[in-house]
């Protein structure tokens, strides 16, 4: 009697993107193109996840005394993931410009590739991505992920650097896939945030977290406090305020959670609330995280989930980038918590 049959009406990512109130792009032709691009990103994530799983196994075998597998093979996983993404996005025929953390220069699709056996069509989307973020965590089996953001080339443009050197608020879609105990793909196309979990048996991402909303306030702070010696006053004062609430206040001290893998720290923040930060400090003048393919996509998702994303003094999505690999300070999370942080910057 306890048996409840499995649902026979599952919502896959593709079905959801195609049908369900997605505010894709203005014209239907454009939305079809974005759907194809997203499908190709989805496949990419499945391919990377399968390689991440295999690498973990190979690594475990290596750890058990098999000598031919060293840490070096792990490093290759970033490179492999990057190649998977570039090939898939080129092949989609929907991309014009690609910016990857792994490549110094932007890639312009449609230029004849040396060594490539097939011609690729140029599309009208630009994809900025970090193929495998947090890769220093791989050996410890900690969650890692792929982050991406998508721009539509500007009217009249053939797809050049100016199409990606744009504020994050001009992105038409952004998301990440986290490779953890399961693979979770979290996506926005500018109409809220949805989360999908990979069902490895059928090879589909299934809608498991519809309409993710950040709690107004959380109880967790997530920051590399080991950098405190370099932090500026507002950050130190804010941290103090959440660890030592004023006497008589109803607030309890916050819990610390820091994985050191942005996708995992942001994922937890989206689901549980609180604040995630990677500030600028006396040593790192612009912080550590990359604006285009780390800060922008995560800020877009955060705002779409009802949260706030700031450098401390400025809305992240408003920043005009000047270089593709530029860095910027990041604080994001629950509205109440991020506004508290900002109030310490204002006091300066
Ligand atoms: P990476 O692109 O070299 O992997 O670095 C980015 C990662 C983020 O995932 C994470 O938020 C941050 O670096 C952690 O940095 P730190 O170890 O300085 O706390
Ligand atoms: Mg990275």
C-alpha cells in the first residue's frame, strides 16, 4: 500500500525551456535559436559530468596505489571540459563569440579553424563560461561546476569583442551546472530561476527546483576569512556584526560555511539564503572572481531569485567590463544580509 508509482509526466529541461512560460527572446525565431543553444549547453554539462565521475574513479584507483595516474591527469579535466564546451557550442551553429576562462583570447565562431574537419555556422549568441570552476577541489571530491552566461549579439553587429564587453544586465540567460552528489543545473532566462537534477538513468535534467526564491534573510555567511589580514574595514566590521550580535538584539551569530568552490557556495546560498562574498582587499585589488563568466552569471541568477549582488558599493550587473578576464569584488545573497553589508560600506 505504501507504493506510489513514479510520475509519468516529468518535466525535462528541454520541455520546460520549450513550453513553460519562458521569456526567451523577442522573436520566436530567436527563442528557437536560444533553445538549441541551451540544448547544446545541456549536453555539454552531461558530458562533463560523466568525465568528472570517471576522473574521480580513476583518481581513487590512483590513490589506492596504481602508479600511472597522477595529479596531472586531474588537471587535464579543465582542459577536457573546455574542449567539450567549445566543440559543442561551435557545432550548435548558434554562437558567434565564445569567452572561456581557459582561453586568453575570445573565440570568434565562423572563422576557419585549422585542424578542424568541419565548417561551423555562425549564430547570434555569445557565450561566456568557466568550463570547470573550483578545479583545485577535484582531488578532494568536493563539488565543482560549469558556469555560463549568454548575450545576444547587438543589432547590426557581426559578433565582435564589443558583444561580450557588456554589463551583465544585458545577458539573456545564465546558469551553472554543479557536479556534486547529483548534477544540478540552475538556469535563468530572465524570468525567474529554475533548478533541474540529472536523472542519469534516462539522461535528462528533470525540473526539481521550480522557481527558486532566496529567503529574505539567512543564517549563513560564506567567505574566505583566512584573508582577514588583508580585508578592508567595512568587511571586517560586517563580519564582526554577524559573529557578535549586539547585546539585547534578537539576532543569533551566523554559521560559517565556505566550500571554496563558487558554484557550490552560490548553490547553497540560493537555496538556504545568507551571504556569499569574495571581496577586494589590500592584496587583491579587484578580488579574485572573474566578472564575465563568474560574477555576472551568478549575480543574474541571484537577482532573478529575489536576492542582491554587489561589489559592496555598486550593483554588479551594472558594471561595464573593459577586458574579458577582468575581476571584480562579489557579495551576493539574501536581500537583508547583503543590504546589511552594504550599510558598512556607506558608513565609510
Ligand atoms: P578557479 O577558477 O581557479 O577554480 O578559482 C575560482 C574559485 C571559486 O570557485 C571560489 O569561489 C574561489 O576560487 C575560492 O578562492 P579561495 O581559495 O581564494 O577562497
Ligand atoms: Mg573559475
